[in-house]
């Protein structure tokens, strides 16, 4: 079952101060999710906000009937992503999708490495087919590390991890114009770096899937 997130608190924060903080509310209605996001959140379109893909996706929402149509398309895509890579964590956020690749997905990284393993490439092949099937989306790719090593080193390593995923997608035929790539080092851990098991989970790549201009234009035209 795809996890769903709606955060009206976050939207109000975007409207009044453009400060992003994501509050999870699971099991929301799929069809209404896109329509429930305020149009003022568009001020954050296309941005990776401090390692918070969820915040960036909500910021990219356009809301209204067009947002609802985009949400329906994202529901279909999220289902296919989850089917393609069952171990990945797939969430519907605002009008987009957040994907977390960590040790459970098979797309993870050894200590001090940005190299993709054979298992990682196999799983990326599966999700590549979905991204090709749904071409009217932008893909925000961000890399992360654990807290082992110096801050500057980890920042560089995290960017290399994100870039290695982007480069693999490009080699498989996904247009480079769809990507934004960023690294956040050890600044945005998912788990406390207090054990080897948690550090493995923090060595990860996350992907945000958002509507591109073409999908937005088509949704607005259809809603009118």
C-alpha cells in the first residue's frame, strides 16, 4: 500500500513564511490529495529544500482541479514504482512521489563508495522503465551519507552518489533535462547514526518525482 502524505500545516508555512517542515498524515484520499494543496506553495517549484524532498514536492504543487488530475497520474506511477522495486519506500507527497533507496531496496552504497552494485543496477533498470513510461515528470535526485568521515568529504560523497544514479538513468535513455542532482552529506539522516545498521540506512539516495511544465499545462487544459 503506497504511503500518502498531506500537510496543510506545511502549506500554511509556505504561504506565510516559505519555511518548509513536513508533517506526515497517512491514508489520505488519493483523488483529493492534489486538489487539497494551496496554489501559493508554487513559490518553491523545482527546489530541493535542505535535503527535504517532501517539502520540495509540496512546494511544487499547483492545487485545484489541475492538481487533482496530476495527483491521479502520480497515483498510477507510484503503484508501478512500488511494483518495480518492492523494497523501496514509496510515498505520495502532495502532487508528487518520494522514493527512498536504502539497504532494503538493494540500491545502497558501501562505506566511502558511490559505486552502484549489480543489484542496484538491476533495481534501477526496473524503475527506469516506469520513468520512461511517464515522461512528463521532473526527477529530483539527492544523495546522503552517514556521519563517518569529515563534513566536507561527506558532502562531496553524497553528491557523487546522487550523480551516479542520475548518470545511470541517462545511460538508459532518460533525458538529462529531467534531472536536478544534489548532495546533503550527513546533514539529513533518516535514523540516528548510533549503530552500524543505522549508518547503512543513511547511506542512501532519494528521488522526488514532480510534474513538469507539460504535465501541468495538460492538466490545466483538461480541468478547464
